[in-house]
C-alpha cells in the first residue's frame, strides 16, 4: 500500500500543501517547529481519522481559519485504481470522512483499511504514563486488525457513558432506578466480556513477535514480556458490578470493567520496565512494540502499513537507528515517511539504500521538493 499524494488546506500550521510522494522513502527536512511532524500527523489522520498528537479534532484547524481539509490518494495492491480519502472539519460541525467522494455511513468503517504505524519520541509515554495510554494504544491496534473488536469497543463505551450518567443522576436527583441500571449492566457485561477475550487472544499472537523484535534491538540479552491485567479473568463481570454497586453510586462512576484494565510491561523475571528499565531499555521496548505492530498488521492485511518515523536521528542512538535502517534496506517496510533537521545526516544514513528517496524542505508551514 502507498500514499501517492497528499493535499492539505489549513491543517495545523499549513495554509496549503500539495505533495507528490515516492512509493518508497519520503524525507521531510526542516528546523524544529517548521511543520515536519504535522505532515506525518496529516497522514495519520487520513489513516485513523484522528490526530496522533492533538487532543481534539478542532486543534488541527490552523489558527485563524474555520476549517481544515486533508486529502490523500492511496494505492492498494489488490485495487486497479487508487482510492481518494478526504478528511475535513468545519468549526461547529462534525468531521466528514469520504472514500472516493462518498461519505462513510459510520466513520468506524474506515479504520483498518489503510493501516499506519508511527514511531515517535513520545513512544516511551506508553511505558511512563498511566494505564489509559496503554489501553488506547492496544485498542487502536486491535481495532485496525479486527473490525468486530472496534464495534464492541464502541458499544461498551456508549453503555459505560450511559451508566455513568445514570449514576450521576442518582446522586443529583436522589433517585434509584434498579431496572434501568440492570439493563445497562447487562449491556456492559455482554460487550466487556468479549473485549477481554479478544484482548487475551490478541496478546497470545503479539507477545512472541514483540519479544523477537526486542532481542534484535537491545544491547543486552534481558528477557521482556507484557501481561494483561484485568479484574475479569478471575471474577464474573456481572457479579463484580453487583458487588461494586454502592461504591459506584457513591463515586458516580463505574469502577470495574475493561476500561480499568492495564497492559503491564515487564523485564527480567517480573520487574516493571517503568521502574527498573534504563532509558535505552525503555526505548528498545517501545520500538519493539511498534515493530511488532507493523509485522502483525502486515500479516493480517496482506500489505504493508505506512511507516512514519518522527525525529529518529535526534532521539535514538546509533544502534537502534542502524537496526531500523537495516529493516528498510531488507524491504521489511513498504512506504516510509521520516523527519529530520539535517539533510546531510539523512542523506548519509540513507546512502546505502537502493530505494527511491524523495526529499522535501519544510519551512514555516511550507513544503517543497528538494
């Protein structure tokens, strides 16, 4: 799969941008703050219908504008003609995602069609931050692989939102509706129990792939793994909700369920990577997660995802950069997009590669071929 062209209007710091892209390697060169990462984020938006960095869609609209448009032309190996994907948002309106000019009935139908993997300096946040960050990462990955998982996740999130609203209503109105609460409990249990099973099944395939990539990246030979931590393995979800009912009413929120699960990152016989891993080990762990993500998506989709490499030359040591470039040289990856501040460094790093390389200069929200 390749992204053949990219067109932007009022996306982040760009008034307008039009790029014809290489099917192999694309390098965005510019100073920090010039807009290099915003180009990667636009590609991520076209694939995932959301920004990888902005908290809200509205933050993707250029300051002073009232809308943005991101449009890309995707070529798939099993399709005779390219697909045109457009994402747009106007202030005060819902975002619109179109496939060959036809809007999706549900935006979720787009997820997984054009897979993407982003390796960025923020990847170690998966290790350092809380469980919500890790759930979001794995939910996004599994959703690209399995549309039924995404549907269950949407159902669960909707029922959870309704249940929390009802609990808040109980407190505000000093009422209690047992029948409605039971209906919402049943909806949560039906979707949530399946989510847990699918997460467990996914990790059985994912962990060996991840461990192999870590060994290829790491300086040392420490063992690594990850564990899925959920209350629902040993206890029935419906019973848990019943036992926690008084606490939920008092706190006005649902305190048990898959939305409280965690993915625990471990090394060397059960030590937490967050507490005991060096910076280098944490970086290797995070990159290994992303490389395993790339491999498992490639195997599932039968075509390679887009790979976005943000600031790897500034933030990674020579060993890890060399490993990533070896994978590029071995045609492990398909189309690659990378950012850097120094053209000479990028040219030197890519000098041994036979692939077609396109270079772009990025300056203050403008981009042009070199």
